[in-house]
C-alpha cells in the first residue's frame, strides 16, 4: 500500500510551515515533522504526526535497534532507511519482518 506523506522542512519559517500544512492537508492527513513542530502541525490540519518524538502518532526511527525499542513501548513505528547497498535492502525486509507499520526507503542512488 502506498500513502502520501509530506515532510515539513524544519528550516522553514513558522508562518511558511503553517501555510504549507493548511494547503496540503486536503491531500494527505500525515505529516513528518520535527518534535518542535508537532504543535504547529496539529493546529493547522495534520491528523497524523510522524516524528522522532513520542508525542507524535507514529514514531520515526532509523535503526533496527530503535525499532525494537519503540515496538516494546507499544508505539506505531516508521523506519527510515537510506538504500546505499544490498545490505540496506535486507534491512528493509528485516524491518518489515519485525512488524514496522511503515518503512520509508530513500534511494539516493537508483543504481543500487
């Protein structure tokens, strides 16, 4: 299943973040934000928050160890993996096998 999530650039000014979330909330309900932007996202139309903070709805992690810890807390988890080699591809499969609800696979080099 594919979903559209929007990542809010933390370097944007607060008013720009608010406008972006309000304008795009009609296309998606899920936003990836930094912990300090969770309140801004919720106040401007985000229904589901993905963040590295436990205050979000989905906890964003970047390692297998962090996935296990988060699952132990009973949180929904999204694992972010940058695919740079075959080992990273196996990491994605492992994350899925270990019950990550979501996996974001960033592929900076499509030749891998």
